[in-house]
């Protein structure tokens, strides 16, 4: 039995006050939804159960196209991202992979030259080690795709290799560069744009900077990351200590008239930072005392607050094209979505309490589309009865209310998997995005495939087509 208790709340000036929520109306599939993609044209389309967020009432099925690691993943995960041009991008495996037509056809970029000018000569991969690469990718505000691939133990020396992959939106061409950093073990990267123009001193100048951190070093100790001002050549970039006492700066987090590109700049939540429209990169709750950190356009670090002197409520925040600032707090078996229209001075919020159905929340991710006034929260949780459940809540018209109007069970919910090396069945992290047409694409795992899958939504509200005109 799936029981999800959803409590609505509002917040002003940092104080939370529970209020009663209104039950959303039942979805009218026949009048309000249309297929933006024909399920019969996909080799694998599946119906997922859609139900009320507030009861066990099932409303019907929604068709999603399903894909596996042949479309860019690996044994344990997908690293998904979307672009303003409508691409679904996946760097879960060896090389950047993408579809420009909602998954009907796929392309992969594989370097063919031995090296790029100014880059190191790559080392050959050891026999039997092919196919072990994995990476990160996100679209920059100018349309470029910035990405980094990690190849573990590919040479006789046993050293990791790092390849930057850049899609230049103006030239519409891919390029790549072999980079080497001092860390002996790196693990999958997380990646984000630093909004420019960048005056980076020894790191160079550019329209923007690309910052990459290691999942392993980020979790174990504060080693730092890599930064590039051309999207190809990366240098080691130190992070401040978590107990550092830096000079404080007030950062303007109030934005207006953001372009549609801001629906696609959100990095994976594990980056724990987000681009700032006025320039730079913001790290909420970075320091031990809860203070935020800020990386400015000269690539200098600061202790930071917003302009009213407050820190943000969560490590996980981002903007979208509506100028909304979204944050999500994870505590125990609940997740709270917070929304601010004034740069973090006041907040609305809604809590998803899974304590009645989940023994643990294992993985989660969120994304928002300002163009469609849409927020989607994806959660993979350990059910009280055993198997892991993948669920997505859709909050349509979040500018009016943060209460979700539907929940969709992604997949069969019949497999117990977990993250981390050594696990028999692995699902290492959640990953998702939203296309320009409003369709979500979400990674999940069930018993129908030994490796994680991802699905692309095909049945969407009819008014989403009007939003794109």
C-alpha cells in the first residue's frame, strides 16, 4: 500500500507555519491531456500508474517511452540533462549521448583524433577496461554543453584520465581535451556553470567558467575541483576550508526576466551549488556554521548571504526561467520544497512526508520549468514492505500553489537496489530533467532490466503547447 502524506505550509521571513491544504481536483485525461509523442512509434513504451497525491485512488495510466544503458548509461546509473533545443542528453556511460527527437534516434560523440592542440596526449585503455567511463554534463546559459568524462584505471600506470567534452552551440561542433589532475582517485564528477563574464586571473578569462568536482573527494574530504574558462582546458581549483573565516559579501539573488535557458542550467543536486543570474556561483550552507559561500566572476571565494543578510535554507537550490528560487530540504523520511520570489527573504513551502510508507529515502532529485510553471520531484524510497519505489510528483502551476496535483509511480516498484560499489544491484543516484515541451525524463530501476532505465513522458497537459508559442 502506498500512503503519501503531504502537508502544505507557508513561510515568511524564515518562519514556518503549517496551514491546511486543499485537495486538488481529479485530472481529466480526455479533455486536459494530449500525446505529444505517439507511444506506438517507440520500441518500448510503458504505462505508469498515476494517482491522487492524497489518497490511494488511482486515476489512470500515463505512457512513457523507456530506454536503457544503450542510450548513454552504464551498469549503475544515468546522468541526464536537457537542453533548450529539446535534446535529451545522457553522460551516464563512456561518452556524451543525446537524442534530438524525444528518444526516437540517438547519437554519441566519440573522439577520433589522438589529441587536441594544447591538451595532453591520452593514454591507451587497458584491454578489458573499455566501457568503464562515466561523466557529467549540463547546458550553459549561452547554449554550450559543458561536460567531463572520467576513465578509471585506463593505462598501465593505473592513473585515472579526465576528458573534457565541449559542444560549442555557435559552431554546432563537439571538441575534446585530455586533462590530468593530481588526485589518484576521482569518481564520477558533478558539473556547473559559473556565470560570467569571467576575469579569472591565472585561470584565464571567458564568457563563463565550468567548475567540476569529484563525487569521491567531495564526500570524503574537501580537496577541491577543476575549473576551465574555455570548457576544454581544466586546472586544479582549491575550495575554502569548511571552517574558514572569509570576508562576507551580500549577493543579489533577486532576478527578473530570465530567459528560457534558465530552465536548463540547473546542475545535478549533488553539485550543491547553483548559478547566479547576476554573475558567479552560490553554495548554500557551505560552511560548518551554516553560512553560504559564493564564487565571484573573478573566481574569488567569499562568505555570503542574500541581500537581507540571510543564508539559504538548504544545500539544494536553483533558479528557473520564471525567476523563482527553488530549494529542497531532506530530513529523515521527508522532503520539503521551498519557493522564494524575492531572493530568499520570504518562502512558501510544502512538505512530502513519506514516513507512513517508506523506511528510508534512498535517492531523490528535482527539476522545474518556468515556462510551464511546473515543478517535478522524483524520489526513490525503500518501502516498508521491501522493494524500492520510484515516484514522481508533478506540481503544475507552482506559482499558484506548491501542492502537487498528481503522483506517478515510475516502473514496477519491485526491485531492491542501492548505491555504492559492492552492491549486487546498484542504482547509484537519481537523475532527471524536463524538456521544453514540458515532458519529464526520469531515471529509475525495476526488475524488467538488470541495469537502471530512464523514461520519457509522452502524455502532457494540452496547454503546454500554448506555452511554447
